[in-house]
């Protein structure tokens, strides 16, 4: 039996596990809004929480008045009120001998109650009445152990028991004889101690209730009264109130011994069973010690033996103790979640036990226990599971095994709080699935690219950790107690190579990159060379590198530019920065920026063998030639564009009468600009050399194809020069290069031609030669190629080819 605190009728936690859980609430079943049913020894009223509201008040009604059933009044008058923790149902159990019940010859009982509720601030009163007739006849003695009181009733035609304890009996009689008056008097006994008799009315003010019905004498007492005492019977704690009621009617002294005794066992929890014990003999005056029958039930109703066995209820007798064991999840019980930091659960079982015993005088005593058994708090973990499928690019986290009285009320995704009702519009989804076994689960899905997902470099993995931290807020209802379940899931992602932000300026291109902690994984390179302060200095790049960022300014015409879309208005310059792995072999990223530029003069030599040049004629031709009337060596190669002072040539290196000068390490293509006299017929002889040469020089090592009519391929851009004959005539637009210094190896001429042939007589077959083998032959044997290649023997160090 649970320890009952009569002060507030709350029942302290059942077991010795020190749970400190206060239960002022009991069990329930599903009922109609207000339902009344007659049990064997009490009426039960159940009220739906929707009707009951927060503070329902029962009033007992009789012909004379109404009596609010307060906690204290209930214990005195035979009422028990409790609330189901799970469903919120409110129950009133009223003993058939409760104070304000109409009793017709102990066979028909009529109850009248008012139920006052206040669900929406408006008081509503329900008038309730019910008539019950117990189906089981009253035994000679009935003891009922309710949660808040003990009640004993004896048949009033009961004969006095044959006292086995004569001493006690004599003491009582002696006292009764001397103090008995015609008023009924009460005398309490605490074990061997006999207290002074008091008047019935005085006992009544102390909370004891005596009643004489048609055929029975009723005595009721709350637990923990001053005159009660605790003892051990067969090792089980028992609370006893023993009183003798007597009255002297002329020469007869009437005495009745009334003993209320209940097991105070708090129960224990072992191996999945809740076990409750009661002594077979609660008190020598209460239960006889032979022919004891025990039946077990739930919720105030006994169940049949077979059903009890099916449900796993076990009744055992050891020595003189009855042990009742109920599987903690057995039918008839209820579970409840509770938060003590983490989630716990406990089970409540509304045990109902009937014990019938027969004593030596063949009198039957019927004991009933209506009690709550409560398990200790049992850990009840929920769990999370990572159900992410990488291919879906969505984090999927499963939160499972959530009891039905626990709801997910909020989710923190990397600290961003989303609360119920969950909507899908924020990019993530939260879905709930309810199962038959009174659990439900949730699945949270957050796409990898959701704004709350974080990406952080992990040094040990050398990878980006794409991570989401989920903190579930779970709430136990109806108490609204919160607990948290936390998990982190992540996936690793290859970090992206650095990228530069690039802007155009008038004089070049500015690249900027903010350092990231993992940029050490790569090298920055320009072409095939790693960008270092030394390289920047060598190429005249302007590099600033601090702890925050790297800024690289590449002035126009420095190494690494490519030019295209030439027109007299301007051209496009492109610069590319590469990101390579530490072996410098694989390019893993790049930033390319193309900017429009203007320049008065420019010459560009492309990797695919095109020469483009904008030439200012006014600087070179004193009398101001007309740029539109210029041409190259091949007079049919005129400018693509011309204005008053400048013209644009764009042609293949191997065309327009260019010559190639071949040195050991470099080859230089050269053409010359001629101008037609004004009004002169446009022919070769009418052209005048302007003194301007256009040159493109390529390193041979980077050339794949040379002297081919149709193909040209170089690893690098050529270096262009616009050369003006005469003093200070060379104006270098691009980086200067001393060609004579590099064309050192004398190449014996094999050709007898002394004059350039401007136009070849026949076309060569389509094809090209690989430069490395060409070079080998050149250096070893000193002979040149046999097509369109004319050597000037006088040029000491230079092979010349004319196209
Ligand atoms: C008892 O309740 C019923 C309705 O449940 C009502 O019809 C009847 O009048 C009530 N009787 C008394 C005496 O209040
Ligand atoms: C019954 O009582 C005896 C003697 O007191 C004791 O030795 C024995 O262990 C008890 N049996 C049980 C099952 O408690
Ligand atoms: C969110 O999306 C899931 C799956 O697409 C769906 O099952 C769920 O009903 C949606 N919830 C809401 C509130 O729209
Ligand atoms: C409840 O049912 C679900 C679905 O069948 C299952 O995954 C889960 O493990 C079950 N939980 C318990 C506590 O039995
Ligand atoms: C989860 O959220 C709650 C409430 O904000 C907080 O108290 C708790 O520390 C969080 N848990 C973790 C592991 O971050
Ligand atoms: C979660 O699952 C993903 C995909 O299977 C996996 O990559 C990851 O390592 C798992 N674990 C965590 C803690 O995220
Ligand atoms: C590029 O221009 C933008 C806009 O003017 C400016 O915010 C940014 O800082 C510039 N970046 C560099 C590398 O100059
Ligand atoms: C720039 O400086 C950082 C250190 O601040 C260094 O790790 C990095 O290599 C430097 N970059 C270049 C291109 O010099
Ligand atoms: C180079 O010379 C070798 C023999 O010395 C000859 O077989 C080969 O064809 C020559 N290569 C070229 C490209 O002329």
C-alpha cells in the first residue's frame, strides 16, 4: 500500500528508490463525459477533462444541505477524488456508507452530487444522482482500504468474538464498566495501551466517523490519525486503528470492537514486476488465519482467475504473507512519461485485491484494497539515427521511439529555432509517423545547401565538414515538461580551390583572393610557374600578400596576357591565374579575367601563329602617309582597319611574305610595312618601305609545329616588336628580347637563292614537322627544310625562311 499523506491526500512515491515523485493523481479508463458506475462497494464517477476543467468541485447533496468534498472531508466521509495523470480524467469514488448517501436497508444506496466546473471561466453545475445495489451480499465484517481512508463495517447482530486475549478483554471491560454512561463512548487501543474513553461526538471532531445503519455498524478513519499505530505483521508494515465502542444501557453494557487495519507496503519493483505484499492476518481481530482466499483485480473490479493468469498477475503465499506481482506493463496499467533531466517513465497499476478469510467462529471477513502501485522512474530513452543518403544531398535524421505523451515542440537546426506548427516552407521538412504500439517518430530532413547548414574545414580530414547540429525539444504532455535530444550529422566534402575576384583597371587587371584556412592545399600559378614573390618581381607583377588577402595586380603587357579582338578602338586582354595541386601537375581551378584595353600601338603574337599589330604611322612617316594605303611584303595583305594615323594588321605568321629567322633557341617571324604613294597605281613597285618591321619571336623549345603552311602551335605567346629602322627606331611595345644573342649557332645554307621569292610557285603538301627533331637535324647537320625555306648564307647566325 502506498503511504498516504492525509494532510493533502497526495500519495508519496511508492517505492524505496527515492524518486520523490508526488502523485496526487490516479488512474482512469476511457469514459463518457460524465459517467457513473456501481462497483461492489462504491460508486465511481468519472469526468472527462474537457468537462472537468482545471478545478472541478464535487459537492455531496442530501435532503438538508450541500457539502463541498474537500480533501479532508473526503477522507472522513468516505469519498476519494483523484485525477488520471495520462488522460486528465477526474474520478470520485464514494463508499456506500459515505456520509450523505441514502441507504435503504443496506441494500439500495442513492447518491446525489453536484459537480461544479469552470471550464471557460463560466461556472457550470451538473446535478448527478445514481442508485446502486451491491450484487455481493455484505459479509459479517468488511474492511476497505482506500487510498485516503480505512473503513470497517460489521453486521450489528454479530456476536462477540471469543476473545483469545483475556487480559485485554478484561482491561476493556473494566474501563467500560466504570466509565460507561448511556452515551456511546469510544476507547482507542494502541497495541497494549488503552487510551481514555471519549464521547462519540468528540471522536467525530477528531476525524473518526461512526455510523449505525439498518443492519451494520460503520467505522471510518483517515490514515495517520493520532490514535492509529503502525506494526509489522509477517514482516509487512500495517497501520491499525483499534477502537471499542460501548454504551451502558441500564444493566447492560454494549461493546463493539472495531479494528481497521491495512497493509502499508509500499511495493517493490523487480525484474519487470511490481510486487505488493499484505499479511495474511492483518490483525488478530480482523482476519482469521485460515481459509484465506485472495482475488486480484484492476480499477476496482476483480478479474477472473483465468484472465489474471493470462495477464501475468501472480499471487503467491509465503509463510503468512500474500505477495501479488503484476508485470509492470500489464493490461489495466498505464504509463506516464516524466522528465528528470532526461526522459523517464513510470507505470501505474490500479490494484484491487480482495481477501476473504474465515475465523474460528466461521465468520467471514472481507478485506478490500483499492490502491495504486507505481513503478520507480525507469529510463526511457528516445534515440536518433543518421539516415542520410549522400546521393540525395539531404541530411535525414530519424528520431524514434517517442512515447505517445511526448511531442516534438521545437527543433534547433544549428541554433536556428523552429517551433510547432512545423511548416515545410523553410526548406527543411519534419514528418511524423504514428505507430500502433503507442510510439511515434519524427524525421527531419535538411538539404545540404540549406542556409543553416555549416561548412567548416577539418584539418585532420583535409576536407570540408558539412554539418548540421540538431537539438530536439521534446515536451511531455500535459505537464509541458521539456527535455532535449541532441545529435550532429555531417558529411565530408572536397574543399573548393580558391577563386579570385578580378577587376579591370585602365592599366591592367587586379586579382584579389581572401585567404581561407585551407588554401594551403593548393599552389597558385601563372602558366606553369608557381606564384611567389620572386616570380611576381621578375614579371613586374605587383603583389601584396597579408594575413587577410592576396592582391595581384598584373599590368597590361606583362607575361601571361593573351590578346584578341583587335580593333583600332581597342582590344581584349585576358589573364588567367591557375590553381594547382602541390605537385604543380594538375590544374584544379582557375580564374580568368578579360578586360578591354586601348593602346596607341601594340603587337601580339598568338600561340596559334597569328600576328596582330596596331601601328601608328604618323610617328614613322614624316609627310603623313595614309594608313589605309599600307600593305605588308605581300602587297595583297593590307590593313584590316585604318584611321587617320593608325592601322591594324592581323595575319598568319606564315603568310603575307613574312620571313622566319631561325636561331638555336628562338625563331623570329618578320614582316615589313610598305606604303603606296598617293594616286600611284597599287603595285609592288609603287610601294615604299616605311621602315617599320613587325616581329614575333617564339622560343623553339615551346614550338610544336614550325614552317608549316597551315598549322602553328606554340606553348607560349610570342614576343612581339614593332621595329623602326634608324636611330632610336626600335619601339618595343612588349618586353624586348635580344634575338641576335640567342640565334648563335651558325646554320650552313643549303639554298642558292639570293633573292626572296615572294610567292611560292607551288604549294607544299599539308603537314608539319615536329620541332625537336628539326632542331636535332639543324644542330647536327646544319641543313634546313626543303620547302619554302630559303637561307641567306651571309647571315652568319641566322637561317631565314621566306613565306
Ligand atoms: C436523477 O438524474 C436523472 C438524469 O440522469 C434525472 O432525470 C432525475 O430527475 C434525477 N433524479 C433526481 C431525484 O434528481
Ligand atoms: C518463511 O519463514 C521462515 C522462518 O521465519 C524463513 O526462514 C523463510 O525464509 C520464510 N520464507 C519466505 C519465502 O520468506
Ligand atoms: C512536409 O513535407 C512532408 C514530406 O514531403 C509531408 O509529408 C508533410 O505533410 C509536409 N508537412 C507540411 C506541414 O506541409
Ligand atoms: C513501435 O513500432 C515501430 C514501427 O513498427 C518500431 O519501429 C518500434 O521499434 C516499436 N517500438 C517499440 C518500443 O516497440
Ligand atoms: C538544446 O537546447 C536547450 C534549450 O535551448 C539547451 O538548454 C541545451 O543545452 C541544448 N543542448 C545542446 C546539446 O546543445
Ligand atoms: C551519417 O550518414 C552519412 C551518410 O551515410 C555518413 O557520411 C556520415 O558519416 C554519417 N555519420 C555522421 C555522424 O554524420
Ligand atoms: C572590384 O570592384 C568592386 C566594385 O567596385 C569592389 O568592391 C572590389 O573591392 C574590387 N575588387 C578588387 C580586387 O579590386
Ligand atoms: C601569402 O601569405 C600566406 C601567409 O600569410 C602564405 O601562406 C601564402 O603562401 C602566400 N601566398 C603567396 C602567393 O605568396
Ligand atoms: C633528320 O635527320 C635524319 C637523319 O639524319 C632523317 O632521317 C630525318 O628525316 C630528319 N628529320 C627531318 C625532320 O628532316
